[in-house]
DNA sequence: AAAAAAC
C-alpha cells in the first residue's frame, strides 16, 4: 500500500514524499479514502499511529477547492491542549506547502490580536482549544456557520478535562450539513453518546486495542522508598543509553524541583507544566525537540498526544493517579514502530495505583529493583543536592552531558559499550567525588557524549547494514537499548527487544 | 489527591 493509492492529489503526494514518508500507517490507509469521500468517521487510535496525518492530509485536499470568507472558517479542529493544537498546525504547514491554505491557531495564553486578524481575513482551517474558541465566539469574532468539516481530536481527553459540554455547544453552532471526524484513544460511554449524537452513520476504524499499552514499549516497575526516588532516577538515567527521555511527575511543584535537582546533577534537562507562561512552554518544548536538552521533566500536560521523535525512555517519577494517564504517558515512547522503555518508580504507597494500571492494560508489569541493594545517592550527588555551593566549583567535572537526540536521518548507532560491573559503581562514584569525572575510564562512563566517541571503535556483529533514512523513520527502532541481555532474561510477552541487564529481577510485588 | 483549559 502506497500513499498514491489513497486518492490524494499529486501536490499533496509531493509534500508527503518531501516529508520522507512513503507508506501510510494502518489508520491512514483506512481513514484517508473514507474522509475524501466525505464520510463521517470515528477513529479509535492511540497517538503515535499516524492519526494526525490521517485527517490533515485529506482535509488539505478537500479544502484545496473553494475560497475563504471573513469570520467564517471552513473547517474546525478541536484539540484538548495548546501544545496539541500547535502540533496539528505544524502538520498543516508541513503537508500544505503546495496548497495555499490559510490557517488560524486559536489557543489561550497568547494575545488575541493576531488570531482575530486572521479570522477577519478568513481562514480555511481553524485549530483551537475549546476555551479560546468559546471566548472568541462570545465576542462575535467567529461565525461557525460556514464550517462544514469538524474534527474532534482526543475526545477521551476532552472528557477528562471537562470539555464535553463545550464541545456539544460548539457542535450546535456548526451547520447540520457537515462532515465530522472524531478521534479517541478509548471509547467510554460518554464519548460513544457524543458520537451518536453528532456524527452521521460514521465509518468506524480501530487500530489499537483501547487502553492497551503499545507492545513496543518495555515496561518496568522500579520499587523504591519515597526518599530514594531521586537517586533511583539518576541511577536509571545513567545506566542506559538514554537518547531522549521524558520524566513525568504528578505535581507541578515536583516537576520544578526535580528538574532543578537533575540539572544540579549535571543532566541536560528542562521542564514543562501548566503554571508556565505559554511562551515559555513552547520555548522549552522546542529546546527539547531540537535536542538542546535531552530530558524533559513534565506534568501531565505532556502526557497525551505529544509527538516528539525519538523519545527512548519514559520515567514515571510518580505513579500516575489514573491508570489512563499511565498508558498515555508511556505512549510518548515506542512511537512509529520504534522500541521504547518505560520505568515507573513505585513506593509502597503507590502499589494500588499499579494494580489499577495492570487491571486496565491487562498486562502485569515486571517488578525490578536496582541491582545495588541500596541505590543510595553517591556522595557527590548528595553533595550536589544538599550543598550546591560546594559543588559549583567543580561544575566542569560533572558527568558528561548526554548527547542530544540526533536530527532525523542522523545515524545513531555506535559501538557497544561494556557495562560497568555493578559492584564497582559505588566505589567508582566515590572516586569521582574527589577526582574529576574525566579521570574515570572512558568505557565506564555511560553518559559519555556520543560525538566524542570514534564511530567504529568496535565491530557490531549484530548490526546489519544501516537502513536508509526513510526506511528507518518508518520502521526501524531508532533508540534500541545498547545493552544486550541474555536471552532468558525477560518474560516472553511478545516484545523481542533486549532486557536491560543492569537490572536484577525481583519478581512479584 | 493533580493537571489541563479563557480573560
């Protein structure tokens, strides 16, 4: 199956090819022809399945004809968060290069002026979060009577956030004669009712079992005491090839504190949460996407739908309150066919949350403990946290920062690393306390910057030819863990990647 | 319990 078989225009196919895609994902294969025919659609799909392009592409072709009228947008896409709305806008820009579609992004946290100006000129595509849309509607700045195409994205999240009444109200302001597409990762009764009410004989497409975690994601529960969480996280971050990671926490305050603490320990991290200015949120996310930093500490604002390429690891610093959030959080990795790893730090008090998660996903998560009996903070780390002044003078001796996520198409493979024997870690770390980190033998520095390392230091027996750019973007795991484990290390759960061997397994709760 | 979304 090829994009050319889906009925898209030549200009659009050109944009798709330029973006480096050749083969549509299952949801794109099923949705695009149906949307082009003008049918309503219910799409049950996790993020990361190519859902956004599944509606953006046909929309561009549908809207390619016709012209705009002031204050009367021709289509409307509703998104639960500002970040997601912006992400969809980016997609329209990426695929709409050969079309001259006008677009307006209506989200809160930014000045209304430009948004109003765009509306007055007339737009083909309106991408909005409900709050700002309702606000502008109330001010008489928008008429939705010319809106013959509506997309309700992430409907289950809209429900969680209490947006359903808003969505219903918005729906009543649109013309009855219209095409409606609804996407949701899960189909709770309220969403089902919403679909029955506002969609007309929709085609139903389901590409992932609802509430089931992606099989490409290797999941672990790391049991630890609440007081050890930070040191355990640092240990985990250092133990593997962490290309790009998102660390989730339940509270905005924890996000702030944790990010500071990680930075103090020499990690290149940043943060995102709802208390930040919108401009700051965008800027920090941009830095993360660009690879200026490789660790994003986040609240659940980033849990759903956020599409950052090449996230190799997700760490739940706190077990999420709701099991749904777990599925969404870990879904930030293992995207587009790549493999990902998700760790959840679990204190005895969190045990219940985990069993809720397991009930929802129907999958028992493997319990692990760090191999060191006590994963205590190393002396320099304790110092870094408790006495920042003293550690400041040694900033140059901090652990080498992780190499950033490579740009698309950049070869990421590198020689296998000899894992440092676990028993030796603490001693090694103590040495590090007095001597600058750079004195540590190179092979024992897991967070060594990749760029400094000679490329073909050692042969990679298991490494076949390097895949071509497009090929890898489509199917090849870009951040496969570097360490190979013994074949009998992990349970047979359908995931065929290696088990990180720095972990010792303590099965059962 | 928290976070998100409008000013």
